[in-house]
C-alpha cells in the first residue's frame, strides 16, 4: 500500500511540473566583504568568548610555547597526521582508532580551514592539519589553531573559500544543547571545551 501511495504522489508531482519545469533564478546578492573594515579578529574573539570558548592570543613565534602552556595538565592528546608543528607526547592519528578508543584521549590539537568573524564559526575540511572528523568530535577538549589570514568576515566569504566536495565541519563554540528544560548542557555532541589559539 505504501508503494502505491508513493507512486500516486510522485505521479501527481510529475503532472503538476510538466515535461520541462522552469527553474527559477537563485538570487546571489550576498553582501560582499568590505576590505576597509577593521576589527575582524576582535569580532571573532568576541563571538568565540560569547560561545564560552577560550581564546589564547599568540604569534607564530610564540605558538608552540603558548600551546604547551594551554595543554599543561591535559593528556593524553591526539593530533592529525599533517599538523605542521610538534605536540610533545601526543599520538598521531593513523585513522585506525575506533570512537571508543578516541574517547580515551583527553584532547585533540588541530588547525582549521577558515573562520568567520561575524558568527564565530570555525570550519574544518579534513585537510592534513585537521584530520578526520572523528578526532575533532570525540575527545573532550579541542585545541584549534586559527591564523589571522584564515579569518573572513561573513558566511558567504567562508563558503567562497571552502571546497564543497570536502568533508566540512562547522564549529561555533563548545558542543552544547539546551534541549532539556532549556538548561545548557555542554559536551553532548562534541567537545565540552574549545580552546582557540589565534595567531595574529
């Protein structure tokens, strides 16, 4: 009976559309980035902190020492195979660990593909410095390195920078939900703690 109902519905849709339905034009009048605008990094910091993420301002020269300080007392750690700097004592993910095995790690250190100042969103695309999606979702703490040249103003700017064929993960603060009686609970769908090392 279900198959018959499905056939009837689809036949009605085909009849309503005709042989060659007109495809409406999709408006693409997104607000373009304003190159004269300043303060994108400050806006990103404001948004991230509003989402309860911790932001550690750093420089390329100080990144490794600032990361070591942020990681003090956290362990064991897993890192993607293409992270461009060492994380002493960490395990490099080879893709063979199960979710249960990844859950034994206290944290993960990754890079990012880009970040959006207006929304405080960080995008991962599975590149070698970010690794597979599971390593950024299962461990309880995510330490993410964002370079200033990766920060864009708006979501359209972000989408123009990302390849749609990549496995995209968008992160806006630590994982949280308010589904149960509007009480905020963190760490339900991903890391409970997000630490962003912002390399100016």
